[in-house]
């Protein structure tokens, strides 16, 4: 939804062009260059006042280049299906205490606790005095969807779409109606995005998903009756041994879930299920017992992985609870060096996996194919600079796969770091079962002896990073000095 940022990306891209003749403040038109593919990694909304226009631009591009453009679903796209049922008149008539807190977050306040705080702020007596659709939506956005700024972002965008009127002219109720309309109406921008999207896409030797391909998500497809809840036991699903069959099954699952949503967008009489339930489950780790191809993720401390992340993943006390409590998966980062996962992907010709979902610093985090034969690329840089208003600042990444063919190519990452310095990193060529070290820089995507990851290089330095959790430490090392930092094997 950060349209200005996306336009910066387009200006830097070797794949997309902005059509200046027809683009306006309320419309972005894009053109795909000949011979190129474009994959949008999901999470099209919530990051700025451009959700509607960005979704419209991406869907238009997909419809004009259906075989060369792929739109992926992220958790921020799928979780908006909740609006139809949870903001309906029927739900508004229910008691506040009948609305459960989010099952995946035991620290989140209940709706009543939130409304009581709002009432207190407004000088009103009870939670019932502020129990409106507006406050229900604000509660959802802030405490169950992780996007407290999105309400005002939408107000700003509606002002732009209404002839650049004053923001104050857009009422709270108009904002609510817009959120519901864009996902519920067949021509709504987010609805159209979902209808034209995939869960996963394969282009040559590269697999694209929003989350992570790990020991839990590989081969697994949930059942179409999976519920959006905290289950009491591991929900059953289907196992696909072939990667392409697995991708096809995940994409069919999306289609089936959208059919279900179209047929019954509201709650049943007992508020136990609604259409699209299985898609809400797909993006929720607890609901699928830690097997979410949307929300499982690589990344820790700005890196593709760290010892800290692996220690938590393999902690015996945590692991013991995996058969008892689905919430133990919530803060886990997947292991990108898992040899079993890599072998499964390689056997079906996949040499690279490109993902997003979890922020990994001010430039993409990469695991070199030298480790397992499969290159892992995590491209989310949405928290590049938390001192900036948009949490990105000057940082701008461009991930491109360049080569002779879809099965013979190398990763190239270019852009700006958070301090404004430009970088251009070319990784080793991948073709067949081989890694060609005569193309690209073999230092990139490698962990050094002291726990730094070599992420990128500028004109004079390598950009190194290490950390844990949200703590990120950078180091810039002259190119001639990197050799002594590489591991011995």
C-alpha cells in the first residue's frame, strides 16, 4: 500500500515501466518489458495510503500479461477476508463479550477491554457507548491485524480518489465501508487481487512463496475444511511429494477458499464458521499447527538465519510442546539450511526460493547456494530504517533473476542502503545441478567466522550484518579484507 515507495521501485526496475501518459494521482499504469517476468510477493496492503491504487495497478498488469505476471497472497491480503463477517450487522448485534480475542495472541486485549479504554478516553461511561463498526475496525487493525495506521491511511487514499478533497471530508463510516467494499464486492480492489493471485509460483528454477519452505510446510496442503481457530490437535492435510503438484494443490486451495467466501461471506447462525475460513487458517500459524506457507518465515537479526534463531527452533523444551500446543510455533524462524528440504526442492529442479513476510534489514538477506545447492532469498525490507516515518527511509531493494533462460541464471540485487549508499550484488550462476563460481561473487550469502552474513557490496565495501531478534548490527569491510573472515570450509 506504500504507492510512492512502489513507484521508486518501478523507476529502478529493469522489468517494469510506469506509463507516464496515462498515470495520474489516482491511477498507476504499468508496462512489463518484453521477455521479462514479474512476481509480486504479497502483502499488497497496510503500509501506506495506496492500498486501492496499488491493487488495481497490479491486477491490471496481471490481466494484460497473464502468463508473465504472478501475484502472491500474503497474510495481510488474506486476513482482510475477516471484515465481511466481523463487521456485519449480525456481528454488531452480538454481545461484546461474545467476540473472542485473537486465538493466536494471548497478550492481545479483548474487544471489551479495548472499548472500555476508548470510552474512558472519550469521557463516556461504558464500552457499549462506543461499540460501533468504526471502533470494531480500529480494534481489529490495531490488536489483531498489526496495522494500527491503516485506518488513517485509507482515509488519506479516499481523499485522493475523491478528487483530492480535504482528508477531513472523509468520514469514519466511509473508511469502514471502503474496507468492506474492497474485499467483499466482486470488483473491489483487494478482492480482484485475491481472485488473480497464487499461493506459490514457479518460474524456471525458482520457487516464489510469501513465507518459508521448511520441514513443516514442504509437501503439506491443508484440508479445505480447516478452521480459523486454535485447534486441539494437529489438523489433517494432504501430502504432495512432487513440488509442482504441491504448488498446483496450494493454488487450487486458494481458489476453493475464495469460492467458499463468495458463497457465504457471513457467519453461520452460531458464529462458528464463515466462508473463506480455510484461507484465514492458511495464513495463521496456530490454525495449521505451524505449517503456514504464508506466515512461516526465515530471518533473524537482519540476516537469513542466526545461531540464536536455530537454538530457539531446536530448543528441546519448545520442541516437546509441538505436539501439544500450536502457539509454540509463533516466534520460530525456519532453517534455510535444512538439507532434507533442499534435497526435495533440488530433485524437482528448484535451485532458488524467493520469499518475503519477515523484515531482514535494509537489503535482502540471502543464503548462498553453496550451503545446500538451493539459494534462499528473503526480500522484505519494510523495517529498513525505523527512524524514518515510513520505516524504510532511503533504503530501496531490487531483486532480479538474470540469465540465459529460466533454468540458467543468477540472482542480482541492487538498490540503496538505509544510509543512501548504492549497492549491486551478483550471486553465482545456477544451472542444472551446478553452481558456476566464474559468474558472480562467491562471498555473497556466506556467514563469516564471527557470525556476520555478507549481504551486499557497495563500490568499496562489503555490507555485513549480524544480530538476533530485532537487534541488528552492521559492519562495512573493504573488499580486499574479506578473505580472512570467510569460514575455512
